[in-house]
C-alpha cells in the first residue's frame, strides 16, 4: 500500500486514501482510491507498457464517440501510466452503475447488446496498432502443442481444433476495428433503469473483426455463471439489441456460430496456457466450461 500511496502523489487528486482492494484476477489487481471522489487504480500483471498508448487511444476514441467509458487520468507530468514493482499502473475515474446480479433479464441483455452495437460503430476503422490480436491466444496453444498432446486428455483433438480455428479466422474478411475482446457481464454497468451505463477493463482490447466481440459477448451473456448451454431467449435479446444499434448486423446461424466457436476456443487456450505449469491443474480439456460451450456450438 505504501508504494501505491507514493505513486498517487504524482497525480492531481483530491483524495489519495483509503486504498481498498476491489478485486484481483490473473490479469490485474484493481483498487478503489478515496471515498467522495473515488478513482480506480488498475495494476496489470501482464500488460506490457508499449500497449498502453493503444488502450488510451481506443478509450479516447470511444469517449469522443459518446460511449460511456471511464476517463483516463494522466499524471501531473502528463504520463499515461506509472510503474509499481515493474507492473503498469493506470488511474481512471470511478464509473457509476451496477452489474447484473446473476442472470441477465431480456431487457438487460438487449441493452447490453445495444451498447456493444454502438461501441462497434465508433470502433469501426480504428487502426492504431497493438502486438495482441485475435489469434494471439490460439497461437500460444499451438506453440505448446507438444505439452497438450502428451499431457492433456483430449489435447490432440484440442490442438487440431485450434489450428482449424486459426485457418478459419485468417481467411475471413469481416469489418475490422477496435474490439473490447472481453465484453462480459462483469465489465458492463447499468443504471437504475437497467440502461447501458458504461464499459470497463480494456486491457484485452485489440484490432480485429467486430464480430469477434459479438461472438464472445452473446454466448457469455446467454450462458452465465459457468453454464455450458445458452438460454436462447437471452441470446436472441442480446443479438436483437446489437442489431438495433450496429451498422453491420448479424443473423443467428452458422457464420455467427463459427465465430462463437473461435472465441470460445481462444478463451479455452488462455485458461490452459496460463496454468499449464500448475501441478494442481486437472489436465482434461473438457474441464474448461468455455470448451464445453465450443462443443455445444459445434453440434448445432
């Protein structure tokens, strides 16, 4: 906490205490700073400093387009980030709103989809570069193919499916732009009327086909809380909301399902690649609930 308090002196803030841990994941540690004029401090465990400019420019693009995103705060000297123990730390304004409790209602799913649709319009054509792309996680798995094949139950089949997904994705010509790449319920805020109120956590963002965002989002919103089969009423509501706002619309069907399979395989690759050296990891591909979603959409 002392190191956080020290780096906060570099910002023009009304409050620098208390510092409260909000949540921690394999990617980030997130703190709330202050009480009356709250800020959010995100310390990235993996994000390289060279990718910060991309994230900053993408969020600015969305803000300029009227998309509710947290304001990025720079230091007194104009720096976009600071370092804590070599990790990139970024400060944002606190975004008011609430997340869904467990399972979204049709109204919440529709409004979340509409928010993503508006975001995709603003993000279309954004061309700033970042090292991460939509193939990065799948390529990580291929690089570890020997381990998957030799040590994982279902590993060979998984790697074959990953290679097929890479071929599929690299042969598509969908409209591209900035994608959030993690548009899950935990990253979306609603107001008291259940209207879309904001989107946070852009550290997985990159350039890619806009449909990649839709594919991950529609399956995550319709099959929450670890479930492996979608609620198609919620699925349809999210897709209807998206199409009500997006310039480039998508029908439910094989092409969208193919992108869903791509997205769920990518998430599966992340899950296992991040933990592959963990001696406690149960090395069965079907252990991943995202992989189970992949299997579901492979059968319909």
